[in-house]
């Protein structure tokens, strides 16, 4: 059993998670690198990202805040569109800046966890890039390029961030470019290409550094096909499963997934049941994700994940949908879309424990690489959440669930809170997830408190210190 340092294992990584497009600034404007959101920004379909929160120019200031929290890790992304703004052209100045950022992490004893694709790719590849047959290979080329330029400064990698969420948002819900609605076949194709891209990138990274830690993280969802299925495919060979036995094994894994989450007896006719039926029809287990399956069984490696990474927000899939006209936070007080806004997501720390246990069935250490909660800021006014939750309470109760899982012998060895400071949340600045607020009216000034007026940074700082010291009282309500 792993030795513990206080209430967490020795070597446990505490950090914050970020993404380049959301924090750096300097995309999609005149003379700036363009990513796949350029068309939406240029047409006014979404709010321009602009300067974001200025991390590109003020990274040392931000990293000082991370270190000041007592963190020992920083999750960031290196942006494909920044380094390769035009086909065949590498921007050496961008490479130099990313190298400076990684060195600044090392100077502060922050272990970088670097994402190679966090929802964005260069504009010149097209909005529907992940539907292209050559997408996995093109992504692998990018991974090799990033490793060639940055691999000496980083050993922990996330290949493709939330493959499942990206495919669903882009081709089913229409909230990400290219904005397709209900294109379920495209969801499956994109998911297949994204996960196959991970396999190729995994092999490429390991060929350069066999000791690197490489994984991909899914958005936790209750529907098996759009959460655990891709990850189980990546672990099948390492579990001794041949291609002929794959479908039967996946069916067993699906049953275990629903049993573990208490969903095996979901009432017939309910929303959750209907979503499960749709997913099962879209991804039949005997021919699910063919590009991924082929890549898995062609790989030099039996196991294609080094840790089990998960992002935990609202896992019950049906809870993302709502009747138009439902109550929401802010003004207006009614939302007329069919899905819930982020500031109305229901915190569920008890569910967090369930998903940690489920992730551990992989036999790997578990890293929580995103976990957070937001409130709404609209036209400069901050609104409380309808449920009354605050970020300090969210941190305390979710970390209590994490410690409870560790007490139950779940090998959780890392936690990255989303996020350091209020950022650009995929087309809008209204959702505020930061430990530090950002006053955009005064020129992107980071405030001492979060957007709800709570000193959440101090809460996280105290939790980290006390959990390492073994003080369980910090988790008490």
C-alpha cells in the first residue's frame, strides 16, 4: 500500500487546470493565430476571446499565484494553432515562449501537466477536422512536433482533452464549431478519430521518452458508450482481451459500469434510459470505434493509458437536459434552451466518490485533472447560484469525497482544480470558475476573491496544507 503524507499518498499532486485558448489571449484577431473558433468569433456568433486573462504576457504573475496556493503542479496546454499558425510553418517565437513557461514552472517547483489538444486546432485544418480520415495521423504529427520542441521540459502529458465532450458539443449539441445539431453518426466518427489519435500520439511520445506519463481524460458521464467505452478499449489488450473476445468483455464492462453507479435498474422510459438506448444503438459493441480498435491492436504497447484521468462535474447525463423555460441564475431568470447552463450544474460530491472508485477498476492510479463549479457574471454583475453553493464549500466537500475514496484504498494520486482565475469559457465570459475573480472592466485585473466574493484561493491553500498535515477537521462542514 502506498505510504501516506497526511491524508493523501506521498507524492500526491495538487494543482490547478487551465487551457491555452481560455487564458492566453491573442487568438483570432488581426495578425493573430487562428484556431477552429475563428469563424464564430469573426461572425459575431460568440463573444471574442480577445486578451483572455493575459497569461501569454503575464505567465510569471499567474504561476506565482499557483505556487502561492501550495500547489506542486500546473496543468496547461500548448496550442497547435499558436505553434503552427500556417500549414508547414513553425513559429519559433511561440515555441520559445512555451519553453519559458515550462521553465518558469520548474523554477517554482510546479510539475507541468501539458495537454496537446484542448478543444482547439489550427483554422487551416477546417472546423470539421476530426471527421477527416487523416485526422488521427495529422494529430500524431503534431504530437511529435510538440515533443521535439518541448519534450525535454515535460514528462506528464494529456493527449486529447475530453474526447467525448468535444465530439458531443461539436456534432450533437452544436455548441462548439462546426455547430452541427443531432449528427449522431458524426459524433461517433469524431470520437473514434480523437481516441485513435490518442493511441498514435501515445506511441509517439513513448518512442521518445519511455518514462513519460501519458493519458487522455474523459468528461465523466453516466452513459457507458460516451464515457468508459473509449477508455476500456485503450485498456483491453493490457487486460488480456483479444479482438475476438472484445465485444463480450465490453458488454461485461458496461454492466459493471451501470451497476457501480446504481443505474442498472433505471426505470424504463426515463430520460437516462432513453439516452442509454440511443448510445447503445450508435455504438454497437461488436464494431464500436473501428479506427481506435485497429490502432489499439496494432500498437507496440499493450496498455495505452499510464494513469486513469477523469474530469468530474455533472456525470448524470440526463441532468444536462431541461425543459425550456426552466429557472436559471441571473437576469433573465428563465432559460429557453433544452440544456442547462454551467452555473446551474448540480454539485454532487457523493457521486464523485463513485466515479473515483469506478476509475480505479482500471488498475491504474487515478488523477482528477478537472473539477470545479461556476457562477454567472452578466454585464458586470455577479449572480449567486440558485442552489446557494459557494466555491469554498464545493472545494471542501469534493476534497472530502476524494479523501474518503483514498481511505477506501482507491489510488487517487492527483487533483487539479478548474481553474485558477475566471477565463474565456468557450464563447463567453459569463461562467466564472476561478479561485480568483477577474475584473474585466479595469483591464483584466485579478481580484483577491472569486466572482462570488469568497476568498476561495485561501480555502484551497488551507485545504492543501491541512490535508498534507493530516488535519481532517478542515473537511468538516
